[in-house]
């Protein structure tokens, strides 16, 4: 009996954290905005599994919000400072507006 209680108490917080991460990612995919790229940078860190590189862009939306968005390498190379971008619901990353 105490083993079951211990298992529930130890896995409960993990399930809660994983649920919060999943909800945050779902909201990011459903987000929609238009704006302009104001900055871009690449950061690297070395950890247990080797070097990890993150490509980031900063966007000022037309609603005057500042967003720092992690993007893939292809999106990072396609967008430059000053580019107008649009992010539609259901897409993962913003694209250059036409």
C-alpha cells in the first residue's frame, strides 16, 4: 500500500509539469499575429547530450507586443531584421508576409 502511495505522490508532479508543457506548446501553435522582426540571434549550450543550438527571433507585433520566438534553422535563415512576418493558427513558426 505505501509503495502505491509513494508512486502516486512521486509521479503526480511530473504529470502536472508535462501537462503544463503540452498546454503551452498547444497555445503557441494556436497563436496568431503579424509584426516585424526586430532582432535575431543564435545561442549554444553544451550539456549531457552535446551542443544544443537555439535560433531565436524577436518580433514586435502590430499590437505592440514583444515576442522572442525559437525557430528552426530554415525559418531563421529565411527571416531578417526588418522583415514583416505573419503567424497563423495551426502553424508552428511565422513566415515572411507577402
